[in-house]
């Protein structure tokens, strides 16, 4: 019998998307083929402590409620000497080896997980990991820099302006005047957050200040985007093996009902707030155009492994909203669903991502 590949799955973390990461890990762990892989679940508390967290993946599902990883008094330590060894540390500080890890699947969303930090840590540890590297993760997480690169690559994206906490302290009037130059409505967003946390739709200049202050509670830099009239269309991208081109899925569509936009509650808490349709009803020509733009965006940021690419489909064509370098893997997440509709099962998808990590 072939030796099983040992996969450490990291989840939780210090970001505002902690609980969504836990639910995503349930999806990944549940999809792993037990005949091929041995799973080592590693939770990360909101304080950043790595802890052993063996659990039935079904109990991590969104249907079971949002979960939080808490400290048990025991911890996990990754060796940083290139040995790929990990250790469990008990409450007395005594260490015991858990052996060698072949690959890490960092199912972490947001800051300190999807922004290049955990990727840098795993680079130091010398352990292969699923997904994007340090640079692509960091750039994709920062809406200012990712949009700048999209524009440089000739990819249509909504107009935007940036304001920092320092500017709001030193000269708030000038900062807000600059933002008001955009066509309303606008979306005020923390520059480096996900799952629509801290986002406000603003319809007039007199509401800008409050929205910026709200976004600044999540980040010290805010991106303000011109609102776009269009359908919200997404697709999933996976790196090809060797010299093969990227695989791009069919399109999925988010249809929001009864809310201003697809916010955190609509995504995860209110099942009636949005309808996710996959495959989306678009023409063959539109599908081809979207897939080409998705590949172009993937390459513009130097992405590896996987990404979900989010577009607006307007009267003039597609506009790129953002790239998500570690998209959700929950039961309702668009990334696995788009690939399932493209003929790749959840189990095949997770296996291929691990094989890509080992190959890279």
C-alpha cells in the first residue's frame, strides 16, 4: 500500500473571517480522500496561537453555526529548519513530534492568512503549501495595488480612490473632497479585508465620512470605488500542470434580493438575501471573454494554484472587481461549485490543488 500524503490543514486565524475559515476547512477536510491523505488539522486562534483541533468536519459546516477556535493549553509548533517536522506542545511545555508534513493547505481567509504572511512562514519552514505565493497573496489582498496592476494589464476595473487613516486625521476635508469626485453611488471598503466586512454603499457625499470611519475600524487604508451597474459574475481558476494553461470554470452569478449589495450577512447568515446561480445564464461569447480575462488577471498578479475571479457584467462588457487567492470552500461557496458544474468534483478539486502544491 502506498504511503499516505500527510496534509496539515490550517484554519481559523486572526482575521475578521476567522469563522468562515473554520467552515471552509470543514469542506476541505471532508473532501479529502482518506485512502490517499492523512489529515493533521491545525486550528489558529484569534490571538494567533496554533492549536491541535481534531474534529468531525461535518461539525464545522456553516449549517452547524459559526465556530471559533479557542486555546486548549496545548499548541502546535512547525520546525523552521527545513525538516518539515511539526510538534505538539502539551500544557507543561513538553514537546512530542507529530512527524513530517508533506504539504500544508492553509484554508485561511483575510489578514494573517491570505495576505502573504502565512505563506512567508511556510516558505521559512520549507513546506510545500496549497495556493498562491507571498507576492500574489499580498498584492491580491490589497485592493489599491491589485487594481493598479489590473489597470496596467489593460483589464477594465471600476474607478477608485484611496484614503488613509493619517490623511483623515491630518486633513479630512481634502481627503473627503477627493473621494467625492467619484460618481455616486460609491462603495467604501477596507483596502485589505474580505467577505465584505466593513463595506458600505454610499449614495451621497454627506454620508462619506461615516462610511470611511467604519472602514478604518478594519484597516488603516480605505479604497473607495465608483459603483457599477451590472450583474455579479464569478468564475474559478486553477493553475495547470507543468506547461498546461490554467483551467477556468463556467460562470456563477450572485443575485442579491432585499439588500443593497452582497454583504457579510447575505453571504453567510441570511440564506434568503442572495441567490447563487451556477452556471450563470450568459452567452458562449461572454463566457469565452470572461475566461480570457480571468486568465489575464490571474497572470497579472503572478497567481499560483487557485483563485476566484469576480466580475461585473455591464452593458459595455466585463469589469474586474477583485481576485480572491484563497476563496471559500464551504457548502455554499462559489469556487468549488463552479468547478463542480465544470465537471470536477469537490474531492478531485482538493486533490488536484494538493498535487499542484507538491509539483511546484
